[in-house]
C-alpha cells in the first residue's frame, strides 16, 4: 500500500516536472516573439508618435526587461505585473502592439495563477492605474475609445479566473480518480489474499487427510510385517513418524491461517459431485439453470475436485449478483487429460461480472494453482461466459 502511494506520488512529480518544462518553453517562446517584434518596431521607427523619447540603443535594452518578467508569470504573477509596469513607465513611448499583448498576458496571469485574495486586488489596482494613466497622462482621447480596452483587460482577467477554477476542479477529479484506483487495487489485493488463505485452508484439509491416511496405512503395514526383516519394519516405522509429524505441522499451519482469516468451522469439502445440489439451490432463486456433464467422468484429486466446484460456484454467484439473466448453462467436460468448465448466461453481458474484479481474480487464482487457465468476458450481443481448463491429476485412490 505504502509502495503504491509512493509510486503514485513519483508519477505525479514526474508529470509536474514535464508540465513545468513545457510551460517554460512556451513562455520562453512568447518572450522571444515579443522582444523580436519590439526590436523590429524600435529600429524601424514604427512607434507611436514616430519618435522615441530615448536613444534606440537604450530602448532596445529596456525592452528586454519589459518582456523578460513573463518567464515568471506562473510562479510570481503579482511580481511579474509590477515589473512590467515599472518597465513600461521607464520606456515611455513604446511599440503599441507588443505592449498591449504583454499587458493582456499580465492580466490573464493574474487571474490564472495569482492566489485567491491577491488576484482581484492586484488586477483592480493595475486596472485602476491604467484608467488613471489613460485619462490624465496620455493625450486626450474620447472615453468611448478607452472603455473597450479596459473591458478587454477585465475580461482577460475573468477568463484566467475561470480557467483556474476549471483546473482546480480537474485536479480534484484526478486526485479522486487516483484515490479510487488505489482503493480498488487495495481491495483487489486484499480479496486475492483472502481467497488464497481460503484455498490454503481447504487444501490443508485435503493434504492433512492424505498424510493421516499414509500414517494409518504405514501402521497397518508394520503390523503385517511382524516377524519380517528388521530393516523393512524400521523403514515403515520411519514413514509413520514422518507422516504423523507432517500432520502436526499441517495443523499448525491451519492455526496460523485461521488466526489471519475467518477461522471457525468449515463446510464439508464439496466437489464436482456436489454441483447438482448447487444447481438446485440456484434454481430456487428463480433462475433457470441447466447442468450438463460431457465425456467420461474420472476420479479427481481432492484439491482439483474442490477448486473446480468453487470456480463454478463463484461463476453462478456472479450471475445472480450482476447478470440480470434468465437462463444459465453449466457444462462440465472431461476432455482427455483436462477438465473444462463452462458457465454461460444470457444476461446483460458487458462488465456484468466485473465489479471490483475480486470474483474473477479468485477464480483465476484457483485455476493457476493447478497450472490451468481461466477466461471470462461478454458474448457478442448479450450474455457472459466463464471458461476454465484444468489439467487432470490422477486420484490417489
């Protein structure tokens, strides 16, 4: 869990760094374009009034200080606005188009990147200074010609605020989606761990029974060998001791598993033979279920028999919970050296069995224990199919 959170944070840091680099390249390009257009206007004489108040060489240097602060407009928008205003005041006459574009970028940056309290205060102060400058300092112009630019500056700031609010909402949605994804992954891992513990408890019963049977048979053989060679009796005696010690260790293992899981009493071990009863129980819910056995049944190893039953049981449970189906077909197929299980319904199909993926994960785990495979997915049009293949293991009996 901690490792996943750390990995997620690392991905976010890398994403932020990449975004910062792209933003820096974009702002650098804007600055270069503004400086180049200003220099061309200065040296070609295309300035308001036709003449500069200062030597062109000095103006060409000062113009760099007008555009250069835009590199920090994202991280320090208020300071950027202050530096731009100072540079404009120092330049006096200036090419109108680059100055206007710079001013628009400053107002947008105040709306987009400035803090909630600073943004409106800085934008209002800058707009008020612009109005005073236009009315008192510049050559008199009809006020109707000035209102439009003022409204445009205020509108650009408002657009910046709207983009900021949208970005915050998108960021919250991304964080929520990441959190939900981490929670889903954690639930899936926990479900797989619980399923493995359940499988281990069930397989413990199988192994413990077999080991106990070995001990009993070894004891019986030892009685039959009374009077026979001493070495043979000692070998059988050793088998009995190892079998009994193994059974003790298996009981200890079960105690550990039960302390970590549900523990308590468990149902008698089911198998393929219990599918008919399972189908009858599902039919009682109103669902039409058909069970078909194909091929010649063969005795199955206890663990394989149990896992096959659990796979079909989980598939039918998913149908009841998610499919909204009317009919289910269950097929158990003995095909040579493998056992095939198929559960197919006529339900809604797409994603109907997915949920958090826990049921399918458990079924896949059970198939993998026996080197088998399991596939599950929607059928064309309507319905869902779970198919499993389990290599047959010979029964010890």
